[in-house]
C-alpha cells in the first residue's frame, strides 16, 4: 500500500510483495528488505535497447520484503496515481515508484522540441495498481475534455493518462513574450479525454526556449 508521509516522502507497506523504485531513492525502511538493481528500466532487452538509443535515463531498483520502505528524491513533491488497467505516460526523471505488478516500458511520442535529457520516448507504466510520480513543486492536475485541447510547456510537463493524443507544435511562451526567449518555442498539445500533470517550475532546456 502506498501512502504519503507529508508531501515529500512515500511510505510503502509490503508483505512479501515487490515494488520498483528510482535507484537510490530509498531513505529508510523497517523490517526485512532486499534490493536489486534493474538495468534499463523497461521490460527486457527491448526496453534496454530503446533507452540506449534515445539516451533517456531511468534506472530502477526492485525492493521486496516484509515491512515498510520509505522513498524520496531531492525533496520533490510526490503525487499518487491509481491505475485500473490503463496506462500512465511519465517523464523518466519524474517516476519515483510503481507496484511490482505494473509493467514499465517506453512509448514513442514524437519530436520533443529539444528538452534537455529527454528523447523521443516517454516512460510508460501500465496495469492495475499504484504509482508515485514526482514534481518540482506541487503538481497541478489538468483535465482535458473533447473539444477543449490543452497546450503545455515541455519543461513543465510531468505525466498524462487517459485517452489523449499529443503532438508537438511551434508556439510562444511567456518568456519569449518578455524578451527572454533564445530561439523557437515549442508546446505539447493534448486532445481527447484525460488528465495532464504539470509542475510549477520548468526544466533546463537546450536548443531554444521550450
């Protein structure tokens, strides 16, 4: 069972089951726990090869045992996401922990507008269970409804779920309007029916302000 201790520490109660967590994110545990590093982050060889090609980094560890394990990463805010057979798309750096029963992998998302450290693929978490995602500051969950598309700055994007289509388009950011832009700006446009998680700060980017 996933539960929050405040907003920046995740507590996971285990009874012989396992979770996958960001490597190095364990801060404490009680009981008996075993830790195993998982190469690549995705499922099998395909996931490992995909990450090597794209350069996207996601190193997970498997934690199995009896007791409670506590996870945190750089005092990031943590958000719990419940999956009921659907799929969560999340930036690899924003995934903290997922039930061991959930499948992790990668999904092609198209051109990313040059966001630093982010390739053409997004991490996916699929199945029934719980996941914990991180954000730099409290995340806002925005609803996308048919006929009401949402445009998001790639640097503020954290994750999305539901029946959504996304594409990358040229656009104008507030920083560009204020004269701080250094090149062509990009936005992620979501259409359909689902949820998008955004954070109140933006990642460092390259190849122009995005």
